[in-house]
C-alpha cells in the first residue's frame, strides 16, 4: 500500500511501511518554486522553465526524502527498453530505466503522463520510464529482468510500484496503438479507444512471475488531477515533469 503525504511542505507518494533499506517515492507538482505553467515542483530540465528553479525543486524533493542531491543519477529517456546499470551519480543517455546495487546512489526517471515504475529486490532498486511505446515493447519486464539479474533472485522476490500516469479514463489512442495491448488494458468507447498503461504493465509483470501482493499502484491519473499532477497531453506539452525515485540507504 502506498500513501500520498499531502500535508507536508513537499508532498510525495511513498510506501505506507518503510521498505528498509530502500527509499522509494513518486513526486507531485506541489511544493516547489517554479512559476506557471510549470508551477510548482517541476523537476524537468527539458522544459522551458527557469533552470535555477528546477535545480531548487530537485534539491527540495530529495532533501525532503533525506536523500543527497549530489548522489543523483538520471536517464536520457528515448521511449525505449534499455536498462542502464548505475555505479555512480551521473547522467545515462539513451536509456529509459536505471538499476543499481550501490548504496546512496539516487535513481530518478522523469514523467508527465508516461508511467513511472519503481522496483525493489534484496540489495537492488530500479526506476523505469514506460510510455505506450516502451510498455508495448516490454519495458516493465525488461526492468524486472535487470533487477533479478543484479539481485540474483526470482521475479517472485521483487516488489513493483506504479506511480501517477495517464490512465484509461483519459488516454485516447489510435486503434493501431490499442491493438498492441491486451484487451484488458483497452477501453472501447464511441470515439477512440482508451489505453490503461498500468493494467498493461500489471498483466505483463504477473505473467513474468511477480506476485500479485508485490504489485502496488498509486491509482493516480495525471490527466484527471491538474492540481496535483502535470500532464503533457492535457496541457498540450507546456507543462512540468515529475520524478519516480529509488535509492538504497548507506550501509552502517
């Protein structure tokens, strides 16, 4: 079960119970210093927001989660399925997921409708960005396999969390896109079909061996809740970015 700490200075989603030694979170748009249309906690440097504001927002979020901003590792996302193994804080181009067994390295992926996924296994964490292309091509399972390889464990030992993303209530797609997904992940309407990425990810992860009880979903739709989330589609591209964050605490 995940909860939103809505009344804190920098609200974010976190597990209800601590998963020691992992730190896992999904950000919202609240608690930062950016001005409209990027208000408030825009974490994306690819936007036209003021760079100093983005840097302040990033530090605010990580400090609120008791993480060191100097230990940040990020992904140069391309809507693919490549997973980069992270050994130290740095930017990793041409990948959409990061995995590490290094304590204190902070993994972050960026989203604004696409689905963020966080993984935890003994001694390993990962963060993945998965839009419709990545999900159709297998990103949820690619990241799972990378975690299992690094941790030396079976999929049944991995926990996965699905963060705020555009969902089947709002996500209209072309019929050709919908055809790439299981029927359970598509809602047929009188207009265009609607795609539910979390359902598609859940089905793929269950088939890959993740246990039902180890799958956690915030249930939040980025398009439905403009006061809480950025949405690239709702805001016609002129909007901020969230983060999905995963880290292992330093060993004593």
